[in-house]
């Protein structure tokens, strides 16, 4: 399974109802798990981003989950594909 690190910002709609954020996360987690994506971690943050979410799943399932979450209008996401040490060693090992 691939690892994805998503950096999220609240939209105007999302910040107006920020008190519902933990409940929205639980709904997101249930949706993700229903699509075969494991939510490994979530952190509410201060600074440039409002949340950080780590998920694992197939490219297709993770993209579906993030698009569905974004379509609700509470957050905007930037997602990074993460590689474990073992994965990056294998990738680097393939270099000529």
C-alpha cells in the first residue's frame, strides 16, 4: 500500500464550523476505511496548514477519498506520496 501525507487548510465554510472538525474527521475516517484506505494519523496544526493526515491505500482509492473530502467544501488539500526507508532504498537501488 502507498502512503500519502495530506496537508489541509480549512475553507471559509470549514473554519466557520471549526467546532465540527473532529466529527467531520470521524466521518472522513469511516468513508476512507469503507473505500479501503487506512487513516494512520491526523494532527490539527497551527501555521501554514490546519491539519495533517497520513493515509495508506491504493492510488485510486486514496485519490477518491481526497476528492470526496474536498467536494464537501470544508477543506482544500495538498497531498504528497510518502516513501518508507525500505521503499526508498529499493528505488535508489534501481538507479544505474
